[in-house]
C-alpha cells in the first residue's frame, strides 16, 4: 500500500473510531447501547479488527455500552489474540457444536415450508443423516435438494441425487451464493501424498 493510500486508510479508521465513541456516548445517556454483530470475524482486515478491539476495550474502561458480538471459525480466538494480546479479557467465547436431529430437521423443513415446499419423511430423514447436524451442510444440502427437485414434496431420491457424495451434483453445486467453499479451497495447502497417509 502506498503512503497516500495508507494515510487515507488510517484517516478512515480514525473517523470510524470517533463516530463509534460519539454514538455510544449519546446512547449511554438514554440507557441504550450499540451492539456490533460481525459474522466471519476471523476474516476481517487486521487494521479494522485492531481498531474495533481497541474501541471495545476503551468503552469498557469508561463503562460505555459498546459491545461486539462476533461469530467465526474455530481459529477466531487465535486471530483475535494475534491482533490484540489482551483480547481474551474482552470476550466470552462460546463454541457452537452440531445440531441434534430435531433441530437439523427443522433447519431443512421450516425454510422449505415458508416457500410452499415440503420434504417427504424419507427425504427429511436422509438429509438429517447426511448433514450430521453440521449447519453448513444443512444449508448446502437443502439448497442442492431444492435445486434438484421439480416437485413438491421433495422425494428421498432427490436428496441422494443432489448431495455431492451420491450423485451428479458436485461440491461446487452445493456452495452458498457467496462462494464460501471455493474461497476455502483457494487458500488450502495440499499435503504431499506421503504426509496424508
């Protein structure tokens, strides 16, 4: 980054910091607060992350109501610690595991029903089995099954046809619209075959 671009970036970050501090000060007078929800927090630019962590720290010291609620991959605590060493004191970490079978079934059923579509009981059982409660698989398999189905309700054979391990649709067909799977593969380092054994 050239010097002019770096100065513009630093200036933008300073303006953001001032804006947050001004907003939080005013909200505090009304017994309100500012909650910043950040998804995929581990992917945020380090400069912006460092600024937000600094602001959160300062607001906490001043007893002002600014809170960051971040979601991310399992490496997020390490990413945050590399940006700010004291960050472990700023956050309460919660690990979200796999969903149980009932919640997994609801993850498939509810969005489909809201759009006027239904899964057969066999199809729903198969999707629950294949996704194993992993939230991304629920999204990916649900989308792939929807796209493969030309009928309502969606029969079981559509599930096995749509899911990447069983049928003609590739993993690429089961990605979210943001392309998150290709993005993950793009930064993957392949191990030599000897190391994978």
